C-alpha cells in the first residue's frame, strides 16, 4: 500500500482552524480562580450537609432496630446499641461549657 500525502488546506478556513488559542489575561485567570474557589466552597458545604443527613438517617435506622428487637438477632441488636452509644458519645477532647447562656 502506498503512503498517503498530507495536502495542506488553503484559504481562510484553514488559517482560522490552525490559529493558536489566545492566552488569558491575569484578570481572567483571577476571575476563574475565584469562581472555582466559590464552587469548591459550595460543593464542600453540600457534602457536609449530605454527610449530616446520612448520619441522622443511619441513627434513625439504628433506633428502629432497637425498637423492634424481636425482628433481629441478639448479636445484631447488640451491635446497633453499641454503634448508637459510639455515635452519641461526646468526644473527650471537645471542650464543654457549663452554661453557655450564663452572663
């Protein structure tokens, strides 16, 4: 088989398609960086909200297992109770104010 020859295109269409992309100005890059930063903050907030929702949903289901103990094995019931205790325990390194509303 013969080798194909590349035929360069001529005319205005060829010049436009070969043109190099424009470099962005500092201000344009700065605007894009701010937009991405804002988008990142919003996505992080959405993630935290979804994690919080999932946490409380899981806690609801754990309590439903504890409420209907006869429907589950004792081992599963015990694991659910332990998980509730773990999830609801206040971390020891968290400072606790005695009365936050006290003036």
